[in-house]
C-alpha cells in the first residue's frame, strides 16, 4: 500500500471558494479589504467594481466626497471551507474593529457562490462591458437621431419663412403695378378738390320784368 497522499484529495482540500459582496463599505479600497479578509485565511484574487464615473462626478459637484467608491466585489479564498465560514460569520454583522473607526458601523452583506469560478467572473465582467458599450452606442444613436430631426425641422422652418417672405414681397409688387396701370385712384383729397365739379344746368333767360309767354304773345299781336 502506497503512503503517497491521494492527489485528488489534496486538490479537493485546496479548491478555492469565492464570496460575493453585494455592497462594499463606503470608500473601502481593495488593499483594506484584503487586510481584513486575510485575518480569516489566505486570500487569492480580489475584485471590487468601481462606481460609475458620472455618479462620482455628480456627487463631487453636489459638495460630496470625490473619493473613489466601489459598488460590489468578489473575494477568492484559497480554501472554499474558509470562504463558507467567513460568510456564516460576517454576513449581516457590523464590521466592528476599533470603536470609532471609519468602518465600525458598516454592515457586511455577502454570499458564498457555490460552483463559481474566477473565470466566470471575467466572463461576467466582459459581458457587462459589452452591455454597457451597446447601451452607450444606442444612446449615442438616439442623440444623433434627435439632432438630425431638429436640424431637419430648422431647415423646413427656414424654407417656410423664405416662401412666406417671397409671397409678401410679390403681393406688394402686385399692388404697386395695379395702381400704375393708367387708372387713377382718387384719394379723399382729390375728391374734395375744386377740379371735380358737378355739371351746372343751363336756365332759360327770362325777359326782365316779364315772363316768357307774355313777351311771346306781345310780339305776335303787335305786328
């Protein structure tokens, strides 16, 4: 019987375990996280997801801290039994430590990920990056579409304004031509002018002191 240890048993013992942190204490950096977790066992890889730069910029403009924050994280322990023990011990509890320390009252929120490998995380990160890139491309395409629509509307408005101006100018020129086609349009001053007079009726001239019939009779009978 061989005294050589079972290699498969050693591999099972040394199989790493990964825990997931749904939230990271404010402004805690990867080095600080490693120092805390190393108290429980040997830590392998650590990845903390940085917050969106736009959120950080908005917080800074609003008078808040400009320090870098992390939204979630993954921690790999060399032994999965240690990872399970860490989750059972810390999840839902305050970080504690020295009273009055910056992270003393923050609460751990973590979960053990069974059958999860670090390669799964890299695939997830690559997928998330592709999703963000696609979303950004869609947003940029929407912005370009809205910009082009706005420019088209501006061009149409300019065309309508130009057509309206031409019509107004054409209407003014037509009015001036109709006034100079040989027909004079009289104004109120022209109507009141003495050059426009009513025709006078001619009256028969009567003989002085006699009416017309008497003068006619006298001339006839005196001959």
